[in-house]
């Protein structure tokens, strides 16, 4: 809203666009993208009640998962066999479930509705009139959308994680250094999340019937990210693939650092993988978009 | 869209399947047992969803933009109108995959199927369908009072059948009571499955599925009526 008003005002003072001084704000693109980020963020965090009820849902969900894991780790037939849990203990798994629910909030499960509406209605044409790069604009919007649930929905989940009795509690990190690296990993997860959702927006721009398949990819990404089950508990033969595939950085890699299930000497790998994949998604998406925009057909009148 | 629903159905229990593959059965609770209970719940959910799809988008499509005013003007039941406002045939994918899963589990558990048992299965699926219809109706009825932040209702819809992932003897009493007496999801999944396969629950508990479904649906309809009376148009 804020940005639009400003755009109008400038139109009034400089109708022909001949005076470059009127565009000083847009001469610094960084500022414009930060403004976009701020608008989207403020818009999404204003629904405090929605965030809190969402947190209640997540907490309920976590508790059910903890029950199921506890049953497996306590009563299953093979539980005494060596290596059955691939190096994860029950308390680590419980901590994993709490933190995974928190990180899940950043992950895209659908398109940013604003962007999807623009793609479907042809308003992308209007977006193209803005003196901004469309890809960066979408990335900024998606980046804001990814972090905005963390405040009203994410913080209550973490607080709830410290309250229950020890068997259900979110445990402390493996070491202070592990915690620092985990925080870096979370930033990596955030970058990965918004670069992937931006990438899919670009894909959606290219395929007019693309909603269904894209939702499948969103879902698949969340499964491969380790939200449903810690990747270490997947079958052993899949482990190398699961570690290197793009979506491990969503949840699993940062949490391996927090829980200490992977030696800290491997931290460079765990931290650089999401950055590598984010770069792939951003560059590929940008190329796809520029190719597409050369021949774009705007739908709607 | 149909492959999309299939993917949802397959990915939902994948966590359980991987855990069973790694940890083995829990006593006599094998993967097939858990899958059977789960797929009974999900088939019932799918059946209800096929017919009650309109309630899913009701808060966004009808209450938020005042479309519901038009529904109120027509001389027909509001429930039926909302129910029929959206119909997606692809939702039947969940029913289909649920049925396949039920058949596979029964075959793996080597339960001989007699006509009577098939009838019993259909009976309990019917109960489950009515129950989930009730869930859909009251969860969307809440939007008469609040149109934002309806996500917690997933505890009772999608989250509800997740509860069936936990083997019954190990389920905390509180959880068991909530999902037997408050929202009788276990009454339409676990108890019928237990009677069907002879896991030790008495027959009358299995037969409670249909009354439980009807009871829940009627309560929801009452709540819906209460909500309609409190409806205030948001449209212009």
C-alpha cells in the first residue's frame, strides 16, 4: 500500500517521467526491495490470533509425533539391535520434532497467493511496468512470507518445547558451537526456502496449467526436507541421496548440527549444501524468467 | 489433480512405514495393522470430502466475500447448497487408494472375507463418512464467528486420522478418550478394524461406528444452525 501511494505521488509531480530526480528512490534498488520485504512482512504478522491458534495446532501435532516415536523407541521388536536408529536417540528425536515443527513454518507449501493471483490474472504485465527486476521482487516477497510466521506462531512452539517434563522436552544443543552453526544453518534454510518458492513461481509462469504439479513438488520437497521423518531414520541405502538432494537443507541439515548427530568437522558440508542449491534455484529461475519474459503473453484485458 | 491426491495419500503414512521398516513390529502391532486402521479413517475422510467439498472453501469463498447472502435467499437448505457448491471428482482418489490399502492390509493379515464382513466394513465406513461430514460442517461453521485463523481445525480433520498412527495399547488415555468420546474417530476406525480382524474388542463397540457418526453429524448440524443465525454479512 505504502509503496503504491508513493508511486502515485511521484506520478503527480513528474507526469512525463522526464525529471530523473523524482526517481531517486528507485535508483537504489536495494531500498525498494527492502521496502517490499517490510510491507509483506508487516502484512503477514498482523494476524496474531491466527498465529497463536496455528501454534496450538503445531504443538498438538508435535505431541502426537512424540508419542509415536516414544512407542517405537521403547517397545519395538528390533530396538535392541545395534544401529537400528542410525545414531539417533529418543531424546534427540524428540528435540528434532520440536525444532522441525518450527523450521517447517518457513517452508513453502503453496504459492504466495499474491503472486499466483497476478500470474493467473495477467497482472504480471503491471508488475513489469515497475522499474524493478521482477525476479528480485518476487524473491523479496517470498523471503518475507517465509519468516513472518516465525514470530506469532514459531516462538510459542519453541516456548512450549521447554515446558513439558524431560521426556517430552526440547533438549539443549550438543554444544555452544553447534548452536551457533545451527543458527547459520537456519539462515541457510530460510534462503533455500524462498529461493525454491521463487523458482516454482517462475516455473508456474511458464506452464499455464501448472498448479497441481507444482503443489506436488512443494509436498515432495517437504517430505524430502525431513519434516515427516528425520532423514537419518529413512532406509540406509537412501542416505547418500537424502544428504545431497536439494531439500535436506530445509530441516534436516541444520538439525543435525543442533543435535550433534553429525561431527562438527562436517559442518562446512552441511552449511554449504543449502547455499549451493539456493544459488542453483536463483540463477536457474532468473534465466528461465528472462527467457520467458521475452515471449510473454499477458492474459486478461 | 488425481496424481496429486495419490501423492498426499502415499506420503502421509510414509513416516510410519519407514519406522516399521527400521524398528520392526511393536509386539503384535505390525505395520499392516496400523495401516488398516489408518486407511479406514482416510477412506471415510475421503468419502466425506467427495461430497462435502463445498465446506472446505466455505469460509473463504462464501463468508469472506458475502456470497452466503445469496445462499440464504434461496428457499432450500443451506447445508445442501454449500455441500453442492463445489464438487471435485478427483477427491475420489483418496477413497480409491484407501480402499486398495484396506484390501491389501486385510489380505496381508490373512483375514478371510465373508459377505457379512464386507457388509460390516461398509457399515463402518458409512459411519465414518457421516462423522467426517459432521467435522467438515462444524469446522466451517466456525467461520461465522471468525474468518481468519481457522488452521487449528486441522487437528480434527487431517490431524485426526494421524492419531491412528499410534498403536492402541500405547496411546495415552487422554488422547484415546478425546478421539473416542469427543470426536469419535477411533470409533469408526480402530474398533471396527479390531472386530473385523479379531483383536479382542467386543462386537458392540465395533457396531457403534454408525450411531457415533450419526450423533456427531446431528450435533454439527445443530451448531451450523446456531452459526447461521449469527451470520453477519461481510459483503457490500
